[in-house]
């Protein structure tokens, strides 16, 4: 963690409070300070500056005794009141002959941080108590302490497994085995404590949507260019396992996009106006790397001037659009990555987006943080030559 220089601190004060900066005129109750620190750690980290009026951003300064009091509270918070342990830094600065104290809180790597079980996050310039189970689970997921595809699906059993799909999976690895028993399914990560894991259900289940009805693809080919349009050429809900969703999703694109001749002979079906390889990579990415803690469907949308592939969940951890263009990746669903890399045309190396961009230069990638979704847009007007 970096200690701010006086010039940096002055610039921060001039800019005012925001989602990563909080001002306090004087010392506050320990419970309030504790909640602020937990909220920063569970979000993007931040800085609390004491000695600045939060309404006017005016530097008023602190006395030496106030600084000592705050330091004592911070030591008590870090040693006894935050779980798991979080290292924070306090530092003093003298600006315009006024004494300030800063508390630098890192973006936590072991979320969620809590105080007596209460979990806070930062929202704008305020803190918010988390009570929603899915939001709390996503904090565990963000720190790598939870993988959604390894969670158990209540009510499922070994009877929900399509054993033929298991045989095909083993055959693809040149492992001939006809006895699909409980031990094998446990070793595959498909079964645990009598229930299927989510990854096992989604990849090998007889009917995954029986238990997880929203984990499907909603596909629409619109007339026009507005998602609010009521006229469409084709609209279907695609169900099945992940390999089946992929095959049916590709078929939807093939049926609703234009085929062009492009040096093919007269009797050829032609090639898709948008690179098929790019669509394959992007669709696999949506199915494998989406956030399965969000109860939402993948959407495939075709408009007159573009296509969109929308997958639930913003990019995980510190990933950015720029990162993934360079081939960086964080596995959000380890089981699905393992399964797909063995039976689908999926490498699991983070190269899918890079390969798609090489095949189709005009792909737009949008990490919609507020909407918690990842959007891919490809114009249809610029047909690949």
C-alpha cells in the first residue's frame, strides 16, 4: 500500500468525497469507523481523511490528542474487530499548518470482511449493510474462496445424471468405462454428499433447467435495431446442458445471420457474414465464464445492424477489458473449465477473446459494472472481407 505525499493528498481533498474517499472532521465512534473500513475493504479499497469537513472539503485539522485517539481505535479494530485479518496503514500529514490523519484501506483479497458477522460495502459516498445472500456469495467468489459451479444443487441426486453423457466424456479422453458409479462421479466433481454440483448438473444433467430454470439462453432476432421492439424474426428459449446450449446457440446464429458467397462456388451454402470462429469463442466464453451466482439467462440478440451476446456478471476480480484482450483470464468456474477443455473446442488458456478479435476486428467488449453483465457487440454493417 502506498503512503500519499502531501501533494497527492491535497489533490484528493480538492476532488472531494467519492466511492474511494471519505472525509471526517474529527474523531468518530469506533463502531462507525469499523464499518467504514470494512466497507472499503469489501469494495475497491479507499482512503479516510481525518481533519477535513465532509460537507465543505475545508481543511480544519486535528489536535495531537485526536490523532492519538484515532490511532488507538484503528489498532483495536485491526487486531480484534475485523475478520479475517486486514492490514491497513495510518499516516499523518501537515498541510497549511494543520495536522491530518489518513487511513489507507486496501481492496481486500480475502473477502468478505465482517464485524461480528455484519458485512458492509461501499456504495457511492456511503456504506451499505449487505443482507442479500447472493451478494454475499459473490464476495466470497471474488476472493477465490467460492466457486459457484462447485456448489451443491439441493434436491438433485445421482438419478439426475445422464450416464451416456458421462460415457461420452470419458470416451473423449480415451477412458473406456461402462460402470458409472458414485465413486466415479465424486472423483469427477459431479457428485458430493448425495447431491449434484452445479457444474455436474449443467454439464451432465438429464434436464438442468428442471432445477435451474434461468440457466438457459434467451435468443431473439429482432426486426430493426431496438431491444424494445415488439417485432422479431425468431425468438426461442434454448435449454440443455452446456454443450447442447453451445450447439443450439450456434445453430440460432447460423439460421438468422446472412451467408455470403465470398469466393465459394455457386452450390456452396456460403460463410456467415460474421466470423463463425469469433462467434464460437464468444459463445463459449459466455457459457463457461458467466457468473452462475446471478439468477439470469445468457442473451443472444440479433438486430439489423449488430449482434449482442450478453452474459450475467461483470468481469471478476481485477480483470478489465484491456486485460482480457491481452489473453489474461481468471477462472470463475473451475469445474466447467475442466469439463469443457476436454470435450469442446475450448482451450481454457484465456486466449478465446484474443482469437475472436483476430478473426473479427470490430468486436466491442463492454464490462457493465453497474448492470453486472458482460456485453459483446459486433456490427453487421461491416461484413468481414
